[in-house]
C-alpha cells in the first residue's frame, strides 16, 4: 500500500474556500462566470449584521485564482470593520474581476457583472475600486440599482477617491499629533507609495501644507507627471522601506508591511490608503508597536470613500460626507488612546471597537 503524504499547501487546496487562510466566517462567496463576455469574478460577502454588504469591485490581473480568492476574502472582511468603525449601517463585501482592466474590460463584461450583483437582491452593493471607474458604475446602474459611486450627472456621488484621500489626510494628521505632538505636517518627510487617484489627491493635500513629499510608483510616466504637477520629489533610493522619512504612506496594494520589510522601516508613522497593509494583523501589528512605530489602521483612515458613496443610500449631501470624513481625525485619536490604555496594538484596538458594535447589533437583532 502506498501512503500519500500531502504538504500543507496541498491540504490547503482540498478546501478551496472554507480552507482559505483568509476565510473569516464569510456569509457567502459567489463565483461569477460568463463565457460570452469573458467575465470571471468573485463576490465576497463577509458580514451583513449592520446592513447590506457594500464594497467596491476591483479588476486586477491576478497570477491565479487562488490569489484572487484570497484578495476578495481579505478585502470584504476589511469592509465589515471599516463600516463598523465608521458608524455606518453597512456590512462588508467586495468583488474582484480577474483580468487586465486596460485590455480585457468591456462595457458588456461590466454589465454582465452587474447582472450577478442584481441577482443577490441587495445583499451586496458594489462601487468602484482599483481597475474600475465611475463610468463602469454607470454601466452597472443600467442593469441593477445595487450600485454606488455613480456619476453626479446620473444622480450619484461621483468618484469617491478625493474623499478617501481626505480621510487618509485627516488620519495622518491625527497620527502626527499623537506621535510628534503636533498635527502640522509642514516640514515632515512623507513617502507616498502609489499615486493613483487617491495617492495623487493625498500628495496635493500634503504639498499644500508644506510637507516634504517623496513619491514612488511602478509607472514612471505617472511619477514624472505628479512630480511636475505638485512639486513632489521622485524617490530615487534603492529601498523604499528603509527610506529616512517621518511618515510612510502606502497607497497601492496591500501587505507591504510584511516579514521582509518591517524591520527595515525608519518611519515613525504609517498612514496610508491601501487596504490590508499588514500582511499579518496580529504579528506585524505587535512588531510595529514594539518598534515604536505608530500605525493608523487602514480600514479606519481610508473610510472616506465608503462614507461618500453611503450618501447615495441615505441621502446626505457632499458637505455632510466631508464633515463625516473629517471626523476620522477624532476617531483615530480615540483609537490610539484606547490602544495605549489597554496595552494593545492600534490595529487590535480598532478591531475590538468595530467588533463590539457588530456584536451589540447582533444581540439586538436576536431579541427582535
């Protein structure tokens, strides 16, 4: 008899969804496939205790389907806590479309995806994310009402990126106040990694305040454009993580704080727009705490976008969206204080407060 010994990775693949490391008691995972349009998408619905799961649709050229599944699970989980910590009556969801948005995306594909969203009858509400645009949301709106981030011309709140950037800016100022004693960023060295729509607007805020901004991105043409437009310096060092800066602001993809990078960091504050910046929440959060590096939880300070699109659901105006986003400053300071008082990481502090709100609502729902 031959005994087959499976490696941990092989065992992991026996349970492709529930066995995923990032599976966190998700309520529903939907796989969408359409041969005619080439659509291959995954919708992750993590939690709907507080309300319908709202989260953007990301289109990315993933290396494989495992990578796509891992991403949508992590992102949808993050949306649950983002809405909870911000006080919104929303749950957490996210979607990914597998493909290169510059080459593979078509209006027909996007509308087909919208049909899958519609089939969930409002349990999941989509919005734009990396690789999708306001125009895509307008196309989705043609086949379902369960979409936000629709253009202003069509009655929506438009591109949420500027509001997201404003929230990150507020969170960064709060972190500066807590770590350096002043919220003023004038003269502070800030490295912004990733200068998409959110990163660019953040650079605008920072340079106007007088911060010494360095930028880095995989797109050299984009770097030169933003540098010329805002007077930011292009980072020319060999390793961005060991850069001699006060604040590191990751605004590209997640997990940049990992086993390889964390001990290189010289920045005293991490505050950026990217989702899931810590490759491992507990491990890397604790290491940052031990090194005296103040981490502004990403799902807290990048919540401006969801605050903005939430306006389309409950009906407040853009001024109210900005007011609520500005309050990220106060919430961030509260999280820092709670973490210090309880001897825990800032990530854990934010998670505890968010989870407490979910648990309280769950008990209330059970007694109705």
